[in-house]
């Protein structure tokens, strides 16, 4: 793997992870989509599928020089520095912005979803420059990707679940994490479909509240919140590696067709933000037009700026 160029490159990796984490808190937007837009998607898949649990065996010899050298070699082979920096960006942004994004999509849905519509639409246009869908087979693949995302994003959400079971949280984690690996498939939207979006976006606040209660001797609230997070996280770990291996195999055998499919997923997924904007706009007036057009234009400009100013960085 090529390391990013110095501190600027690693800062860019962290910020790209933060963009992915922020996107994953918004129903209708995929962290995988952002990874494709920002140029780290293939390296992310390669790094995830390089993780080898057998490397843990070298910890037994960490006290020796040879053991430490073997551990360092394992970490570099698994691209652990890249995964760690990107993952830190994802987790920190998701934890910090979950409540903020929830307020944004609740209180200001039209401009928020208009921004993400512009972001995804512009990125699809940019990415289609790098794929070839001219052959009949790839045209069929593109159509299948578009229709799959278009149909999935039209599914209505279930009623909110206030007290989900540990098993449901585990399964939800395994399902929702696919958004980190499959562009166009929104993890937050899948949580919305399962009726768990409100519960999961409230968990960071529940942990903070539990910590405050723990100072007073009440550990039950914190334990419940951490147990829920652990169950969801365990499912996410299983899910992300399962899907990553499938995507890696597809990229190795049918690289062009796979990217055509992935980008077409992004285009099909535009249905959801477009419908949500339309639902919130009762009548098209100059004011409402500005509330929609300006954020969409900002999203387009953000993609074009990222494409221009990070094009020299290799991942």
C-alpha cells in the first residue's frame, strides 16, 4: 500500500473518515458512497480483507525483538495505520455528530437532504468518468444496481423500537455496517427501516448520561447503554468483514463491472433524499427554491473541490 504523503496525507485520511462517519448518521447517505467519492474505497476494502486474526499469536513473543518485529510486520501488512486513522475519523465524527445530524434532518430536512442530493449526484457524475458502462453486460449491471438502490430506498420504515433486544441490536449492526462497504446503501436508512434509528442516534447521549449517573453510584444506566453499543458493534464487525470479502472478490474478477454497479447504486439511492426534500417543500416559492438549490449547489461544489484538491494524494 502507498502511504499518504506526510502529515497532510494522514490528516486527509482522518478527515475523510470523519466525512464517512458523518454521512453514516444521515438516513439516505452511505459512508461507502463517501469513501468512493474521496478515493479511499479500494484501499479500505483491501485493508479490511487483509486483517488476519492469527497475527494475535505474535503477542506471546512481544517481549522479544523478533516478536516485536513480527507484530510491526503484521500491522503494516494489514494496513493497520490506515485503518486506524480512517476508523478514528469515522468513530469520532459519528459519535460527535449523531445528535447534530439528527437535529438537522429533523428540524431542517429540506436543505439537509438537498445538500446530500447535490453531494451524491455530483460524485456520481465525477465517478462515471472513470468507469465504462458501454458494453451490454455492464449496461445490465448498471441497470440492476440502479433498480436495487431505487427499490430499497422506497421501503417504508418500521415503527420506532424503544427497547430492542441484544440479538436485534447485533443483527442491526451486521446489516447497517454494509453501508460502509456498499456505496448507495445507507446504514442509517437501514436502521430507520428496522425502527432503530432513533434508538441508535440516542445512544451516545445515553452513554454520556450514564457516566453522569455512575458518578452518583448508579451504574445500571451506563451498563445498559454500553451493552447495547457492544452488541451493535459486534454485529458490525462480523458484517463489515463478510461484505468486504465479497466486494474484494468482485473487484478482483470483474473490476469495471463492479464499479459500474457500485456507482449505479449511488444514482438509484438519490430517490430517498429527493423524496424527502419534496415532502418538506409544500410549494415552490423563491424562498423555498433557495433553501433547496443553495445547499444542493454547496454539495456539488464540495465534491468538485475535493476531487480537485485531493487528486494528487495516492491511497
